[in-house]
C-alpha cells in the first residue's frame, strides 16, 4: 500500500487538472475528504473542480471551500479522484465525467470497494477516508493548512461517530492528534456539526421519535420521516443529520433503521447496527452500500411494505436466541 501512496502522490504532482468526486447523499467524510484534497491541489497551482451531485448538508457548510462545490462537472480533467465511494455508480451522474478522465484514482475505506480505479488506494482498516487522505498528503510532503486539517477532522469525527464506532483505532486517534496540531479545532468542528440544530429541526426530531417502532423481539427499531412531517415542522432533509443514531440507541436494539421520504414514494434508508451485526450486506441487496455498522440505500415503494421488507431481511440476520424477549 505504501507504493500506492507514493504512486498517487507522484501522479498528483505530475498532473494539471483534477475532478474530485464522492458518493451521493454526501456525508462528512465525503465532503471533508473532497475539500481537503481540493484545497491542496489548488495550492499546488493546479486546476481542480469538486463535484457533489447532492447538496452539501448544512452541517458541513462551515468547511472552507464548501461554497465552491459544484453539482455537475464541466470540461475535461486529466485525473478523476473519487473519494469515499465503493464503486463508480455510487457517485451518481458525475461518473460520466469521471469516466472521461485519462486516469481514475480511487481512494476509499469501504471493505466492499471494487477497485474501479487505475490507482486503487483502499484501506478498510481506516476509520474514515479522511484518515487515508491525511496519510497521502503526508507522503506528498504537504504541510496542512488549518482549514485542510479541519476538513479532515470533520471527516473523521463524523465517520467514526465521534470516535465511538468500532472502526476507531489507535491510528485514527493519532491522525486526529496530527490534525489538531495542524490547526483543527475539535470544539469548533463538533459545535458546527452537532450543535447547530434549528427549532424546526428539533420539532421534526420530536415527530420522528414518536414513529419509533421496535420489532423482531426488541432487536430492530425503525423511525420514519415523511414529506408531510417536513411540511408540518418547517424543517428539511438537511436538518436530519444524526437522526439515524436514535433508533439504534435503544437498549437491546441491534439494528436501527431511519427511513426518510426524499420524493413521492422514494425513500432513503439508513441502517445503524451493533458491532456483532453487519448491515452492509443488506444495504447492498437493496442496491446501496456502506460499512458493517453504518450503511444505507434508496428504495421506491409504499412505506409499510418497505418497513416489512427491511424487518424481514434484518430479522434473518439476527439470531433469535440472543434477542431480548420484550420491548
Ligand atoms: Mn467514509
């Protein structure tokens, strides 16, 4: 893997134009990794564009450069850099522009990554893609600016659930320490991501919490947000950052499910699970992806049916014997 770091570092130094992309349903790791590499490439005097098909969530708009993220690519780029995406189809329409690039660089930490790049820097042991970017920039000999350090810190903080998920390693914390020394402010990043909720967002959380249903002998909890709930609360999908952790936080629940209606009859499902229960396979079955304990997918249909299908799939995963007997 060390050689891959070196090869990508050389490629960046020797190329002129870059298209930087990440997965749809942009999250902190996607945005933070993209913005850090974007900033470094621009500092090297090269041309770069950073593209995210989906809007940058409000929680990550404090990051420097987030206003420069485009919704679609323009012109040709030599190098297509794809970060935090297990496969090219995870980046949405931007994949067409990435495929047009002379070379594709794939930097990721999903165990399900399909090595779609000409260069594949995939480390499933990394807590966040931001961790890999940190090492790459080190190999490139780049000293991070405080803004770049903060983008990577936001990536790691959000993808490790504030250093709580089992993906957090000593190396994760060493990288985080390096980022703080380079100028990242943990309190500032945490406040921007987690403590900027709107009253409307909390009203939405209140009505979402009241939809929680615990099934499968107490091991599965679902929570839902419909279009009507957005209208009633005055909140938007941007206010739902972190909501997926609530159903999973119930005692004895092994899989928490958040179902958000993102269009008429179209839903985005987020799965969160305990360490002994991998949900990435389920997300994959439904055409999505993710990690062992945090995954997601989109699905069309009727809400009741969707919940039934998810409970069935998740139920097959959880051994009944270990389940709690009551809610
Ligand atoms: Mn990630």
